[in-house]
C-alpha cells in the first residue's frame, strides 16, 4: 500500500487512470515485485468461454490490483474486483483510487476461496 502513497504524493490526484497505472508499474518494478499488467482472464460457463476480463495488475500471482481515478468508489467497482477474483480463483483484491487529496484503497475478499 505504501507504493500507492508514494505515487500519489508525487503525482497528486488530478490525472487519468492510465498515468497512475504507469507510475504504479514503475514502483512495482523498483520494489522488485513480481507482477503482470493488463492480463486477460477468461470468463467461462460450463467450460465454455463466454467472455474475458482485463485486470490492471496481478501481483505475486496472488493479489488483483484495480486502479481508479474517479470521485469515489461505487458498488460496480467492488463487483468488478470480485468478478476478477472469482474468475482467477483468488482470495484478495485491492481497489485503489488516486483521485482527490489522498489515495483511497479498499481490500476486497473472495470468501469462496479458502487459504
């Protein structure tokens, strides 16, 4: 989470999401964390692909990170992260919003996955 604060302290809260995504990627690289950016995840029903999601980041193959630059979180943002977690069968997601005076983040837990 410290990387979010580092990015926000340098950029502030006025830019588009894509710029925060680029800055977070630089911070993850500098921290030598394993991550994948903008990865496609298939959504299936009865083993038939019916669509796909595009995750902002998958960190250490464990945590989904979804970035936003919006006035405030809404229910759809949380549903989006939960859908990603279910599609990847992961436990933890983080929703981070860089718009405003300070970065806001929320953890999203998939209760269907046992640790």
